[in-house]
C-alpha cells in the first residue's frame, strides 16, 4: 500500500476530476481555484503523486468549468469547457509538462455542461453540448495529435435538432476504427430522458443518423458513460425506473446492436446511486458511482463482466469516509490497477471548494489506499 499524501491539504478544487492512463502512469486533472484554474498531476503506478498538489496546466487566462482527459499514444490531451467562450484544450507530456499553447476546439458562447474526449492513434474526438433557441445538440470536433481541429462537413452533431440532448461520453473502438458517442436524450420526454448513441468514423462520418436508443426504459436515464472492451462497448447510466435512482448498464455491439435493451442492473441498493463511470480490462470493467445507501455520499463500485455478469451485486466501498461527502467519481485502468479519483469535502453544493482524492482498486475488488490518496495542494 502506498503511503497517502499528507492529510493537511487545501480544498482548492471545483467540480469533479478526470483521469486517464498512458505511458506507464495515470494522470488526474481537475478545475481549481488557483491561477489558471486547471491543475493536474501524473500519478505513479504505486499511487505516488509525481507533481504533489498538482501543477498548472492552463497557461491562458481562460476560465475552466468541466474537464476531460485522454491519452493519444504520446500525449495526454486535456480539454475543458468555459463559462462563455467554448471548448479549449492543451497537450501535456506524460511527465506533466504542457507542450505548446492552448488550442481552440470550439469557439462559441453556446457550449455548456459536460465535455468528453476519446483518442485513436491518429486523432481525438471531442464532444460537448451546444445550446440553441429551442434545442440542445451533441456536437463533435476532431483534433489531430498536434492540436489542429480538422475541417468537418455539414454534420457535426450526433443528436437530432429540435430536441434536448446533454451529458455526452465517448469511447474509441480500435477494431472497427469508430467512436461511439452516448448521451442523455429528452426525445422521450423532459422528465423521462433516455440514453442514446451514435457511431462516428475517424473521417467524421456519422453512421447512425439521429442516433439509436440504448435505454428507453420507464423513468429517467441520465449521466451515461461508455468504454470499449475489445469486443463490444459497455454503457452505464443512472436509472430511475424503480422510482429511486439505480445503476444500470447495457452492452452494445460494434454495429450498434444493443445486447441488453432492457438494461442490466448493476446496483439497485437503497438510496440514490448516481454519476456512474467505468473502465475496462481483461473481460471485466470496474463501474464506480456516487452512492447514498448509507445516507452520506460515498464512492462504491462493482465489477461487470463482458458476458453481462455483475460480480458485486451489492457493490463494495471504495472511498473510506475521509470527508463528510465523497462524490463525482472518475476511473481509469493501468498497470493491473483501476485508479478511482473523486471530489470530497463538507458539501456537494456547487461553488464550495473541495479536495481531490483517489484510491487504487485491484481486479479482486481490493482497495489499496485507505485513507485515500490526496491530489489537491498540500499545506507546508
């Protein structure tokens, strides 16, 4: 077990973290109250933070809202959505050095909410929500390894017009060389949104028209995430069909066929379970979520097999109660471990600074770090 960072740390973070793995290390990023507002650090396989407290990754004066990260084979690409100007990005070397200036992915005052990114060996696809007068659509751009946004044809959206879509997530299928973008979609009703998906090629061709339903069960389905397993995609979401909020998932084939149109229950414990995220390795994924079955916000997880079996139907505890509330998880796989990062503090209310914590989890559901690793700035 790696020694945790000092627990005397400054709660400088806002929002939730994002995490990726590449070149023998993890990389955790978050929005921050310090100058630049975008901080992060590579994390060694043993849990050691290689840039203690994080380093500034945004050399510009642009504000930082939602953040996302992916590894493209040589660099970590970090993208973020601003409050008024659009979506921007920066390339970061595996040792935590910013490589080049901030680049503009999308310049518009109409971008809002979550931003998502996934990378092939050639380029990255960035997805976000664009707001119109009577609609919100899921919009994408493709960015080369050097940060150049590629020209795209007439269709840059994966969801239909005159509809409300939000909360995109994206993953890369390295077999068929296609991205799958998933999102929350209100075409079935504002109070009962569903989960939809659409495939996009490296060339920017949208393959599934206005998208296909992954889950349109009763109640609300929201906050999806998606991962490629090597054989198919796995998609998870928060599900309201029971009247509460549970975690469900479905497997999606490379051709867009949904293997589990009714959804598979991953966690149906008492209390609210929200904002699921997942990462995959060797025939099973680790699904993590914000869990309130104990009354307080805690991070719990379950292993989900590629064959559809849930290994931990009651879930297991990942966060150890180091803070009154632990929420907004992210997860990545690397070096025979899953690293879960999450926000933590006195409250989940927006506008209050909090900590960024984390814990490594083995394939056997053993949590390696308790108390949690501390990623935000330490006081010295």
